[in-house]
C-alpha cells in the first residue's frame, strides 16, 4: 500500500454541518471542502458556537456548559445538530436532538439507546483558552480531561464510569441515612464490592492512558521548548496502591478498613472521584511553581499529544478544533502549530483576524466570515 493510501484510510473528514435552533443559530447548513477551515469575525458572533456544535456531535457534551438545555435557542422547543462524515469511503450521518426531555443520538437515522453506542464514531481534539485549567486548575478539571479523552476511544470506560458514579451516589445516600449505629454491613459490603469492581477497572484504564500520554507529550514538550525542558505526567490514585495491586479485592479491603471514617463523615472518602495527576517540568511541579509560559507549553503539549494518541488507538486521525487560541501564540508559533497538523488532520480555527497566519496556509484554507450567526465564504476562496 502506498503511503498516501495508508494516510487516506486513517483520516476522517467532516463534509457538512447542519444546525437547527442551536444557540444563536436558527438554521444553518455549511459544507467543508478543505483540510483547514477558518471562521473569522468579531467576538460574540457565533464562531465558537460552530466549534462547540462539532465537539457536541463527537462527545455528546458541550465544552462550554454542563446544561444541554442552554444549547436550545431561546424560544425554541428543541435543538438539532447533524453532520455528514466521510470515514474511509463511507458516508456517515450523525444527529443529536436536544429537548427538555433529554437528548436522542442517531447514526445513519437509527436511534441508539445508549450514548456509549454513539460516542467514538469520530474523535475530536479541541484547543481552547480554558485548556490552561488542566494544568493550573482544580483536580476536577484534570479528572474531566482524563474521562473525556478515554471515553472517546473506549465506550466501555463510559459504562464503568457511569456505573461507578451511580453506585457512589447510592452508597453516599446510605451513609448519610445511618442513624444510631443501625448499620446493615451486608448491604454496605454489597455496594462497596460493586464500587471496588468499577473503581479497579477505571483506575487501571487511567494509569494506562497516562503512561501512553507521557511518551507523546514529553516529545512534544521538548520540541516546543527547544529541548531544554522535560515533561513527566504522574497519575495519583486515591487508592494509593502499586499498579500491580489495583484489583477489586485489594480496593474492597481498603474500603472496608475505612468504613468507620466513611460513617462518621457521611460520605465515601476513598475513590476515583479524588484522583489527580501532576505535571513535572525538569522535576518541578509546573502547576504550582511553573511560569505562565511553562504552563501554556505544558497544556499545548498535552493537547497536541492527543492527536497521535487517538490515531494510534483508533487508526483514525481526529478532527482538530482551535478555538481562539492562535491569539495567544506569536506569529512563528501560530504557523508552526498549523503546519504541524494541517497535513494530517482536518482543522477548524476561530479567530478575530488573519494577521500572523502564513499566507500559504490561508490560501490552502476555506475562510468563512461570521457575522451575527450569518456565514459568508470570503470572496476569492474556492469551493475545493
């Protein structure tokens, strides 16, 4: 097989995007013919909403809000996001309908009863200003990052995570209701064993993910820093067990040893809901002691590393979304970033202006003007 053929078989392309009552878009159909697509316009015109809709189609969640109902255009009863995806030589139609009653997900017009049967049809990597929170924000931001990225490539991970969260809620409710030491230890053992089973699976998956990410991220971090900085990502499990000891039995034993503390506190003190990861640059925790530049470089290296990670796990390059991040980079780094990914992946960029972007890259792109949720293709750009 020729190299060009091998690359084609590991590439996905978004060919068409359809929005109905999504945020400030009442109705929109837009076609994409090139590898680089640039949405240009002033702030609050709808650029980020377009990237949000693509992300939502892949993940079934927004990167901007936890509340799906906020995505429905004010005064509308529902919102519909759909796309046509080219994967190898096949066309795939994806559709998500959001209503006050919940959301439906469809692949080729067939509704999927579970979100886990939908996620993974295509993958995205999004770069956004809030990525810095992965490095310097709360542990919850890092756990969300881990869960989203593993969930993209492993639907069964989503199943275990949902089950864990359901059982954790059930266990915590019981711990709060226990009065005057009337404790049903048989029941507590049952739910705790279930929690340990799912917790073990999730912890092992997270450990493996961090191990793989480490390799890609360190190589990129060294490149971005001119080979003067070395990045190490360390995963901290709240179970505090050696990797080869992360078994349901070992975790159940930890929980049992903490029954009294859980009963006193009225909630579960151990578990994946308290995990974290640390980023060490030349041995120093960059989250606490790194400069702003080191933190940005770390966040960029982590996100860039996901491109090759996803490709190696799924055999398809993800679609890349760059949401207003070019303004944070100097002209050289803007061009380096786009050059490093443009020949591999389909890229969607939002920006307020084209200054700093290499002229050759602009010529190779489709540029769309965004004004008050209206889209015009820039005069002079071809249709592919």
